[in-house]
């Protein structure tokens, strides 16, 4: 085990609140209906390949795109397509979706078999065919990330930090499926000729670190690195700096500093696909909050409605005031219970009055705490002012697009300014401006 290279700039210390960390994962039964959106990744949405009345099977491709930055969508169930329609996702995106009435049999597509990974080209093709995207929440297609072309990364960084409160699905993956994680790491190292891998994990997950260290001990290419607990250390650029001391340039990618970063659950999913041929059709999710009685981590098929999860976990509609998709720092509120879960959803938090802080924002007192907390070295108070005033030139000047939306600034703000929300509005303004100007 090696020590961390660097302390990240800024950041905050958050309450732990990981009450589900020592509860063994359970399997949620397949619901009667699932709705599978065609946009479950960063990049081009998939085109629907099935229609009403079609019989589908587990693992069957039901959506795909010819665009490079995209990933195929598979059916998570067997049953009959009863409708194709548009649906709104947790992040506000409107997507085509396929509604399937399940038959309860979970019949696997007969053509499914282990993929050929005999060379780099076939391996990258297998990564795409898996439908794998960043399962830490980003949703970036894994085959695009791993296709570094003629550049061989100096190291693979595996993100097991999981620094947000409540979320424990990655930790449970380590405890329950650690062997698959190490297999996945070795697959990537072998097929992409990467000489070294670092698994970053925070020091509040001692059992997870010990298990990974034991499993990795026979391969000197893999080091487990225990980092001091600090949010947002799990952000890609922060983790790269903590482990290597290198800074990803503004607008740059990890490969620009010789690294590739993969979430620990993504690595495990890849290993399982290469062993079985079953693509990404389900995932482990943390289900928590005072609004439900049966908290824990559950294996849930993609496309399951939030309302079915809420009912299965014995939710209380009267007490539940807000549903967060993701953690309390970077998660987004679900519009309602009728939204389906997708690949990026690592947690659902059913929040009550006890969980929430309803203090209204007041005028900025210019204390500077947000500047101290920003891990990217930005000036949140200034960006907030310009975003609300829709001053796009100033937003560019002060590097708004370099904001990782971690929420550290909002967390420390005594005036409770809605900083991250204004930054998201500002980013949309800049994107529209870019389109307008060609």
C-alpha cells in the first residue's frame, strides 16, 4: 500500500451518513413494467430498434447509434413491448423510451455468448457491446474513454473513493465482488498495455481497502492507495491530482496527463460481461433516506420505475418531500415517482423534513468561504453574480466551464446561496451561445 501523493485544494469534510455500508446487497424482484430510455449516456442518443408488439429478451439490443460517442441500450427483461414514447429523465433530458411488459421468465437472448477479447480491437469492441458507461454517475461511454488510440496511458486509476454521504453501492461491490474488480483491472491492463493501476479509496472504508489490498497483493502492477477522507476527492480531476500530482489542463482529458480513470463498479461490470456475455442491464443502487423503512443496496434492473422501488422499500408518501437521484451534494431531484432508473443512477434518497435544510438564500456577505472550498480554484461568488445576470463573456473569462458542480461552495455558504443551480443555468447559456455563433 502506498500513501497519497498530494492533498487536493479546497474541498470540505462532510457527515458520513453511510448507514447502509454494512448491509448485504439484496435483489429486487423484476417489476411488471419497465421503461428503458434511449439516452443513458453522454453523447448521441440511440435510435429505437424495436416496436410495439415485439417480443424481447434479456440482453437484447433495443437501441443503438452509429455515432462514436454513444453506447447501445439493452433490454433488462424478457417480455413484450407495449409502447414507445418520450419520457423525461432525472436530469431534465427528454428521451425516446421503450415500455416493456415483463413475462416474469427473464429469458436470456439465445445468441448471447462470451465476447472475443483476443486483441485490443476486439476488447474495445466488447466494451462497447457491453453498453458500459461511467457508473459513478457521469455516464461517459467506456469504450470511448479506453480508446486512447496511439497513446498508451502511464496508469489506470480506479475510483473507489465514493465520497458523498449516504452512497455505499461501490463499497458493497468491493466487499461482495472484489474478485471481479481485480479481474476487470487486469483485463484493462493486459489489453491496453497499461503498466500500472492505482485503486484510490478513502480511509473511512478500512474493510474495503484491506480486501482490495489482499486481492491485489499477487499482482505488483496494482497498488491500493488509501486517501484521507475529503470531499470531492472522488471527482476525476481531483483523484488524478491526489494520486499522481498531475493537473488535467482546462478543457483537457485525463489521457493528456497519461491517465485513464474508471469507476470501481464499471470495472466490475466489464469483468462480468467478459466472463458471461451478459451486458449492462442492471446495477447495484443505494436506497436510503428517512422516507423509507427498508434501506440498503439493491440489484435493480434498468428501467424500473422509482415508484416500484419506493413501494418495495416500504416508502411513506406523506413523509417523503423530495427524491434525490444520486447523493445530496451532486444529485438531482426527481420530478416524480414515475421516472425510470438508468445506468447513471447509483442512488435514490427519499428525503423527509428531517433530512432537508429549508433555509432560504439571502444576500452574499462576501466572506470568501466558497473560494476557499472550491477545489478548482474558481470564484463562485463572482460566477453566481454573472450567471444570474446572464453575462456570458464574464462567465467565460472566469472559467465557468471548469466548474465540476461538486457543491462544496454551496455547502459552506452561510447565506445559503444556490450557487450550483446558477452555474448550471450559466453553462446552458454558454452552450446556447456557442451553438448560436456556430
